[in-house]
C-alpha cells in the first residue's frame, strides 16, 4: 500500500539539499507538535491533510477552525499552491521497513496519556485526517525509493518516479534542479531563509 508525506513547494529546496525528510524537531514552520513528538509523518489518505495546510490570510479554507466548525469545506489546492509553491507529496510503500503504523506503534502507546497529543489527535479526527491512517518514521527519511508528485489541476502528477538520490539519472537531476530553483524562488518571495526549515532540536 502507498503512504504519503505531504509538503509545500517552498520546502523542497531544503529537503533536497539535505537529502532527507527531517523529523519535526529539525524542520517546519509550524511548531505545534514540537517537543511532543519527533517523527516524520505520513498518511494513507490521498488528500492533503487539513492539519498540514498553511494558514493563508484571505483563504478561509486554510483556517483549521473552519474545518472544525463545518463539514465538507472545499479546499482548492491549486489556489493554495500558488501561495506555497505548489502542493507536493512524497510517495512510499508500507512494506518499506523505515515506516510504522502510528496507531499500533510503541511511540503512540507512550503518548496516549499526553493531553496535548490527545487534543491534536482529536482535532485530526474531527477534520477528517483520521489518526488511524497515520504512519511515522522516528528517524530522518533518506530520499531513497520514493516518488514525488505535484497537485496539478485536480490530479496528482509524478515529477519523479521510483527515484533514489544515490542513483540519479541525468533526467532526474534536471528535474530536481528545476524543483529546487522554483522552491528557492518561492522562499525568496516569502522572505523565508534556509534556517527557517532547520530549527534546532
């Protein structure tokens, strides 16, 4: 089965520079779960998680409170993508031993009595992100054996397919260069710095 790590276009330059998807203590503009968990998060769900959307002033569908108060709020990923440099997702498979199902793993057992985490998991369930569909890696996920997709006009389109940074073709190197340049441009447009994605643990 496929599982997905959803991300924003403006984060991709940093991810490719590192060569891995970092755990949450090392990267992220949203520190809501910092010091509570320290994982790379994935999901079985094929739609962008509402809890992972950036809040964009003027786009009410990015306000998590709206999703908590109303059902079936339409999320226009193309419109949101214009702000964040595109909506992307890394695709892996559940047979990959780097990943484990959140609902049954030891990490969740340790978190069950944590009231802050219980609240966040409840929010995820209420907005339809479904904690039972979460997967994690408790270590940085090296960019090996992955597919990278971008949301384009209503569908997810492969940009890189069955790719590993340790064994890139020239065509794949060209695609990564294009993605990194676009990501860097969006970071500059928003005034983000590389350090914004590499916060100290």
